[in-house]
C-alpha cells in the first residue's frame, strides 16, 4: 500500500485567510524545503504540521489528509 498526503485543505485555508505560502513559512517558521515537499504531496515532520496548526489556529485534520492506495 502506498500512502500519499494531500495538503489541499491547507492551501484552501491559506486562500480563505488571504495568505501566501511565504506568509505561512514566516508565521510557522517553516523552511522552503518543507513547503516544497508539501507542494509535491510528500510527508513532512509532525513538528512542522504542529507549527502550522498553531499558526493557523486549527487541528491537524484541518490541514492534511492521508490517502492510501491499495
């Protein structure tokens, strides 16, 4: 089984809050590498996801979905 990660909820949340990825990087103290991984639907550290949750005042399920391909 292959897992893919969807950050579409996060991208929509950024749009709803009139934010750019660059704004998120600054607010959540993320590296460009982390943002790039998320852009490619790759896994990122739980710590990075937690910082995003704090910055966006949301829970982890509000920003990422894990999709399992059988």
